[in-house]
C-alpha cells in the first residue's frame, strides 16, 4: 500500500495518500507558475535534470554564443558526479537551482525522505558553487504535504513553469521551438531538459535551442534568470 510505504497511517492508506500527495498537487497552481508581468519583455529559460557531462556543456556553448543567461535545476547526485560541469554553469553566470537529490517523485517520499531530498541537494550544490541555491523545482512538478515545510527549513522557494515544450512524450526539435515561440509571453518560465528524463531529450533540446533562442530574440524578448524575473 502506498500509504504504508510512505510511513503514513496504514488504515485508509488511499485517503492518507490523497491528503498527503494529491491534494497538495491540486493546489500547486496557486504557487508561482510564472514570473510577474512587471518583469517586462523578458523570459527565463530553465534546464532540468542535469548536469549531463555531454549535453550540458553543449547547452552552455549555445547560450554563450548568444549571451543568454539561464537557470539550471540540477539533481544533487548527478551534480556530485560532475562537479566540473556544475562549476562551469556557475562560472558562466547562470543560476544554479535544485531539482532534488535523486530526482525521485515526491509522491513516493515520506516526510523524512522529502526533507533529505531538499536539504541534501541544497548542501551539495552550495559546496560546489559557494552559494546555496535559493530555488527548488520538484521532479515532474509533483509535491507532497511535507515539501513546503522542508523548503521553509532550508530557505528555498518552489518554482514551476509556464511553458513546457516537451513533457513525458517526446517532441521533435522543430515542434519544441515552434511551441515556445507560439506560447511566449512576458515573464514566462520555460521548462527545458539538458539531461535524459525522457529518452534522448537532451539531444532534441540541443537541436531545438538555436531556433528557439534566435526566434525569441527576433520577437523582442530578452532573457534573465528565474530569480531576476521573480525579483522584478
């Protein structure tokens, strides 16, 4: 039973799970899905699931060629295996944020595991960059009732997205670029993937990114980190 696996009450575990995971998930639209409109005609590009030793450097090169700064939501255990890539992200002026320690769905994490996912990733990313991340994005956008207390304890803010060109189903590179350009709006937070969550997602992203960046710039959009847009 899911409730027992999470350390919740064994009696009525389905109801316990609804209260612990599903009900908080229904409330996530009340959280910050996008930056304030006062952010101006700027967009925040965000990259999830990294760092990837092969594809993250390619993304950094594409961003550098166009002088674009972005936010990278990194998985703690992957960051621990690729410290040079994490430092390269920070050295290039991008924002380092947290995507949890193991990329495990928080729907499958009890309170203690949730706190560990948040706190352990924050600590390791802080060690690697010299600055603890201020932002957290839950894997797959799935939250639970314990998450928001854990974020308060660790001094982090939960961030989702307003445009996601590729989710659980693969999307060709051209379709991803077209979707972002079609849905772009001031203050948008775009959710991209520079490491493999969906099979071959980072390769598709690298193919889509040049047209995406050039198209947004041609449409008059500037770029900023998520923290910059949220502070506008």
